[in-house]
C-alpha cells in the first residue's frame, strides 16, 4: 500500500510552473489502508520529530493531529496556543485573515481551493513578522489520502539564506549586464567618432586619387575601392548601432525592443517587424536585460550569417511564461553549430532565471526563442 504525498508534488523554490516535473514520490508502508488514524499519526510523529522543518499532520477537517518538536517550539515562540494538537488550522488562519494578515488570507484561499477540489497542494514564500522579523519562510500545504481517508500536511521552513543568495546573484548578474552595456556603448562611440572619421578621410583621398591619376585601369580599381569602403562604412554603422543602441534604462522592454528592431532595420536594410501580443510581464530588470541582449545577439547573427530579407521580433505572454521570438527567412543553420560566447552566455543566464533558450532552424529560416517565467515564485 502507499501513502500518496500529493497529486501535485511540492515544488522547489525556483519552480516556474512550466518546466517538466518528475512524477510524485510515494512512501510505501505496510497495511496503511486498514490502519487507524491514530496509527498513521504515530507513524507520522516518529518520522517527522527529528526534522528541523516545522511540520504538522491534519485530518480532512483541517484539525491538527500531530506536530513535530520544531512546530511546537515555533508555536510557543509566537504564543499561538491555537497551533497545538486538537486545534483547527483553517479556523486559526481565518481568524488571522480577518485581522488583516495578508499571508493568512493567501493560506485560506489556497485551503479553500483544495477543499473545492481545484488543487491538491500549494506553496507560499513570505516575510515573517515579529518575533522572527526579517526572516523569509516557505509554507507548503499538501493534501493526500491513506486508505480512503484524507489528510493534509503543513510544512514551514526558513529560506532566508536562499533568498539572500538569490538576491546577491541577481545583483551580480545585473551589475555584469550594466558593465557590459557600458563597455559596448563606449566601443560604439569610439567606432563612430574615430574609425568612421578616418574612413571618411580615406574616401576623400580615394576621390582625389581618381581625379588626378591617369593610369589605364586605375579608375575601375579606385571605383571598386570606394564601393568596398562604402560597404565597410555601412557594416560599421550597423555594428556600432548594436553596440550603442537606444538607452534601455529609459524605456520599458517593449519600447526598447521596438526601437532596437526599427533602428537596426533602418541601418542594415533588413525588413524587421516588431509585434507584441498580450501584456508580457518580466520578473526583474535582470531578466529584461538578458532578453534584450538575446535580441541584440540574434539580430547581429541574422545580419552576418542568415542572408535573410525579413525578420520578425515578437514579444508575447503565454501561461506563466514571457516569450521573445526572433524569426528570419534566411538560409537556416548548418547541422552542426557551435554557439558563440554570446548565445552560450545568454542561455546560461536564462537558466539561472528559470528560463530557457531554444533555437529552431531549417532551410526556410531560423527562430530563436527565449522564454522567461513571468513571476519569480510559484504562488498560491
């Protein structure tokens, strides 16, 4: 027989709602479908007493049957006599919700959805109040069945350090993005202000040479030189624009992508169309910066390699993910492709954000798809 820990497994803190989830794990015990609730409670007590998380076992009416030592200690710390065995957890949360505690309202809403059969579990991350002021906790509520009897488990544990590490990681990623953007802007300005000026001077000298040189065949050679120089100037303008695009920090992501697509299309001759579907949301400025850099890199690759005439940049929202698609009608990619440092770095950065980067290619063109969770955490 088996103790089903929930039709929907408890998710880790970084779960986004879209990725593949492994099948639920089942704890197997002998003869549980004929066991009395007291026997189940005794077994549960034995299993959870040594754990550091605060854990409680509840019956189908949300009455507390068992709590472990850690749960009892926290209940004593808060002075919550209503969190002991025999108390009703749902009524306790409803009272706190009526007093205006936001996390209690969320818990009541999640429990009511479980009672209505809309879900089997939920989780919340929240900032605790006194006497644990400044600490972050995750609360997991899971319903399961043993031998036809319904039970629920409540698990609460401290995730303060994990949240701090995530914030530090995001701050570091953001500083890297800002530093890279500043360096690209500096290089873009130098290319435009110095290299382009030198090439303009070279073009003038070639013109002077054409007017003064009377050697047979020199006119055609000089004409080709001027054409190559014009193509080089055009290429440098395109590279300079990608290195020094519109200021991303002065506009939102949709406005920045539209300006990038229109400006790059004007400078390269590519027909670039920008589309926005729905109301896309991004979880952080770090995610926005990562997506923006992916579009920059993808457009640069289209210009250099794809031999495309038309490109679509699409920003959309679907379920819990925000998608950015860069699709072209070029020659596609070879069967074996070694992604450059740019794309590999973006793929790693998206993975850190809980997202993914997908590249699809055939002889009709290539599509680069970046997907990012619209929210940082799964909510109740």
